[in-house]
DNA sequence: CTCTGTGCAAACACTTTGCAGCTAA
DNA sequence: TTAGCTGCAAAGTGTTTGCACAGAG
């Protein structure tokens, strides 16, 4: 990412913080900068190691909490499914998954056009793809109702 | 699932076990039956609670190990991403994820046709979809090479 | 009989919580 | 000034490992 794009992102981050009434602490900037300067989809631990280089006193907890805060204001995303206990699926039939981000439930749905997605040549050539699926996240019926209570 | 389909699945499971030289233990049958009799995408803990009803002496470890074994012979799947430490993504640009099941690395790719997948009315009406993406799993370039060594 | 699978216990890794002092606004 | 943030420590949850005995083949 070039310097220009980075500055824009940081401005956007500041705006989101202010909108949510969050304080602009040095730790938050440092964590956010570390996050947007990598495309490795880091764990909290990895960000921690990176940030410590310039801010040795920061704690892993702060990094953890900051990252969660970032996802709440939309400045970061959690890679689908990660951070949850392992869940198993014994169905061999074609289906796709919807994860409710509130109650954590995984709901199956089946939309036949999603069963055989066409991948670009670029991917097929590079990776050995063993599984391909459409993945949705959001609020399930029950949790949408809870919201309005 | 009807009785017929269940029997077929269990036959298939037996076949896979034999093919891989795995013993057909009562625990394995019990775990597999519990798994295919639910569509809740259970955690190991949930399967454990279920299996204990008919086999009180089984241990959680065995359930855990059995479930992992099932995924290895293709009789079960791990719901995408679950069971791994939380990973963050600071990119707001459209992109999709490929997970290497061997080294655990998440690799971004971007195939514009995947940016705006059309969902069926059935889903849009029922859930509040906040995120939709195509998700791939398989072996990355580096790990494919390792395989042939 | 043999070797894999199981149950148990301990270790480990990741995440969450509670609290006291600090700091951005 | 003060509400929110940070760092530390402890507890909680989920997963892995090592080992001795049991049971499937």
C-alpha cells in the first residue's frame, strides 16, 4: 500500500473513532498502522510482536482489545470463522453456511447456483483447491428480533 | 435425514475407515452417528454431550480425536476457519480468502465477479446479511511442493 | 497376538475478566 | 476533571500431548 492510501485510511480510522466516541490513543494508532501494513491476516499475537518494535511497553491485552474495537467500528474484519471453537459438519451434500455474528450459530442454506462456482484460471493454476463455498455472515432471524427489543 | 440415507452414510463411513486402515470401534460409530444426526454444526463438546447419553464412559479427548480423524478420511468437514486463533484483516478493499489447510496461511485473492454475489430472495428476506464472500480451502503453492518431496 | 485406539491427566494456547492507575479530551 | 483506556494478573475455555491399558483385527 502506498503512503497516500495509508494516510487516507488513517484519516478514515480517526473519523470512525470520533463518531463512536473513542479516544485516539497512541496504542490504537500503532495497532491500526501495523494491521494495514500487512496482508498476512495477522493474529493478535503477530500484531503485538510488530507493534512492540516501536512501542515496547504495549501489552498483548491492549492489542487484543484494540483489534476487537476496530472490528466494531468497521475498521477491521475478523477472518471468517476464526477465533471460534472448531465446529464440525457431517453433511456431504452441497450446502453453504451462514454465521450469525451475534449468537454464533451456523445455519445451513442451499442455493444450487453456489454449488459449483467457477474459479478464475489464475487460482486454479496456483492452488490446489479442495473446497470452495459461499460464506455469509450477519444476523439470524432470532437475533434480528432481539435487536429491536 | 431418513433411516435409509443414514444407513448409506454409515456404510460409506465403514468403507472409508477400511480404506485408511482404521479400526471400526464403537466410539467411532457413536461419534459419527451423533454428527450426522444433527445439522447444528456441533463443537466437539456438543457431540461429547450427545454421545455420552448412550456411551457414558467415552472421553472428550476421544470425541475430539475421532472428529479430526473423520475430517482426514473425508467423512466430516471443519466449518470454515473455526478452531483457529482469530485473524484480522484491515483491508477494506474487496477481496476473497484462500486458506491453506496445511500451513494455515490465509492468502488473499481478488476475482471481481465474486465482489457482488447475488443472493436468493429466500436468504435476503430471512437474514440480515452483513458480509458475503467466496471462501476457498486447499493447498498453497509452497505446500503442494512439500507434498511431492 | 499385535498394534491401534481409548481414557486420563497434565500441559499448552488463546481469550476474557477485574481492577487500579493513567491519560486524552 | 473525568470517563474511557491501558497494563497486569488471574481465571476460563478449547486443544494437544504422553502414557498405560484395553480391545479390534
